[in-house]
């Protein structure tokens, strides 16, 4: 039997607003992007990949850039921090 501590998931500490690209705004583009953030043991985003596209490359790029600037409280088991991944939804709406 394993007596390993349960994993406490990473928590978002800061959430920069994704910059809405002017050309996408002018074209009336809206959508939702799911970005997977790969976090290091300190809660920094080491890599971000678009998991679900909005259908508009400019919105996807803006969402990925926003996630790269986010800061997380790292995942941990007991007092030991761990690298982890988390899905971050970013919505772009003109309303």
C-alpha cells in the first residue's frame, strides 16, 4: 500500500488579461481557447500549448501569450512542490 501524500493541485495567483488583437476585434472574431500550462516546481509557466483552438490563430496566440505570463502556486504533495500541468480557458468576447 502506498502512503504517498495526496496531490494538491496548482492554484492561479495572477491572471493577466489576454490582449484582444486589434485585427481580430476589427474582424469581429470571438472565441474560447483552452491552453495547457506546464508548470515548474516554483509555479512558473515553463511551456504553454493550445489544446482547443478558437478557430482564429490570432486569438490562440494572444491566449497562449497571456498564459505564459500567469503565476501559479505550485502543486505539492505535503510540503514538497511538484511540476504539473493545468488547463486554462481564455475567452474573447466583443460584448
